């Protein structure tokens, strides 16, 4: 019968004077493998620690023996659409193997390996434990257990609050696949922000900001640059970059046919970071969505007023760019699927990500029939009742286009 850690070993726990716990397997020696332990586990991460021990035990028995001073990693995903999380632990010798002929003959007494973080700066593998809790949250969400998902994320943050990337330094380089490393637990903050947004909680934006502060990689994915890089961009530079984006995006092109007559493939107006360059991905959207940016009132408004409007909004948000990014995040999802192929590569710039999504919002305002001053007011957070009403109508039109394109109408 194949080894199953959940069935074939026990995990013993003891609490230290500092209130944290030590967990150790019992039963791996019988399989001629070192026992495994995790020390200094916060109470919030106890269940996650047991799962990490079991996964590592399964690996060392069923795949390849884990030795001291090794990294052991697992990709975690619940749904096919999930970006896989990379859970990684490092092993250090906690107890040396026992000597003696009998132990050598039987393979027993192989000592104990302790699991720690890959940067080896903490006694417990806090990054791995927090990552497991984020994964457990995803599993609960897949079953529509919203309170349970939130509980797992709050446990992840309690166990490992993380630190700003400016203090923690760059994330260790872990593998080269598509899985993401939850450095400083930024994915727990991002997932909690998304959950709170569903509840229309005002706290969502704050968790989004915290997530961006904990990971330069996430900030570049969401904003196109780090917070510090955006803060350093002056108005003249932003204006020149906005003009370049408009000129590039509105260059003549022919949409490619989609899988149905009501769908089309167009170069995304959103510019994503790819190394030192920016890329425009292929966007599969309802065919009539070209009206939202590439032609008619949207395109005319962008050419005449887009750069000035985007520059003003960018300049006003430089000290807190997450506020605009959070408000406009749903637009990014419409136009930029990070799994989509690259349609075009262009010279990169730290302002391009946020400016390009701002220009998408500005174009929608012109498509809705608004004047430039109404769009400026809305971007600045002031009241623009006429534009708000027009955007409600536009939202309904967009929903109708989706329904027709997906043959749902």
C-alpha cells in the first residue's frame, strides 16, 4: 500500500513558553527517512503547519528523500483559472542521525530535519505557512464558504504580517515556472481586499495598498511600477508618456475575428510590464467594444483631451496611486488577461501601466457622451451626476454586448 502521510504518521505538538508550538512527525523513521519538524509555529498557523509537514512527508517517502540544506517546493492551485502559489520550505538538520550498526542496517535513526523559510531568517517557515492558509482560503471560496475564506486569510496575516518590500528586500528567486511566491504574504492582503470589495467594505482599498507595499512584483503587475517609481514621475514626463500611449494605441489596425461573429481580438489598450518593456496583450472582447476606445467619440476625445486629463489625474494620485488603481481594477480585467498572448511589445516606462488604464476610463467617459470637464471631475473624486447616469447606461450596453457575444441573450 502506498504511503499516505495523513494515515501512516502522527504529528505530535508541544507548546513553548513563548506561546508558539513545535510540531514533529512520528513514523517516518520506519520508512528510513528523517522525521520532520516545524518550530515556533503561531497558533493561527497550526493547521497549516500540519498540512505542510504531511506534504513534505509524502514527498520524501514517495518521490525523493529530502536531505538537509535542500529546498522543497509544491505548486498549489484549486481552480484551473488560479495563478498557482509556490510553497517552498528549506531543510536544516535539527538532530543528527544516530550511529551504530543496527541503525545503519535498518535505516532507522536518520535524525530530524527542521523546515524553515528559504531565506532562513526565521525559525518557522512563515512564508510557507501563510501561503498554505491562502490556498486553504481559495479552497473555501470554491465551495462558497466566504466566512471560512476570510478566516483563513486573517489567520495568514496574524501568523505572518510581513513587512514592506522596501524593508524586507527583494523576494528570493524560486524556480522559473508560472507559480508565484507569496513574498511577505502580499497575496493574503490582496485576497482579503478582493473579498471585502464584494462586501462593498471601505477597508478593501487599505488592504490593497498593504499588498502593493509588500511586493514590488505585485505593484508592477497592478500599476506598472513600484510606488516609489510612480512618486518620482513629474507632470511633463507623464504628459509625454500619455501622448505616446494614445498615438500608439490609436494607430490603424484591423480587429481579428473571434470564435463567434460577436467577438473580436484587438490589441489591448492596457500596457503591462514584461521585463524592461511594456506589452499589449491580445484582448478577446465583444466586437462592438472597439467603440469604447478605438473609434467614434472615444477616440476623438482621447486625441483632443486624453493626455491632459490623464496627466492631471496621474499627478493628483502620485502619492497614493493605489486609490486610482483600485477604482479602475475591473477595467484591467476586461482588457488584459495575463494568460493571453502578446499582441505588441513597446518601450517600457514606469508611468505606462497606470496611465494606460486611466486612458481606458477616460475613453469610456467620452463614449458615454460626457464632456472633458465632467470626466475630470469624476477622476478627481468630485460629483459628476450627468456622467454617472451616462455610465450606468453604458454599463447596461456593455452587459448586452457580453450576452450577445456569449450567445446568452
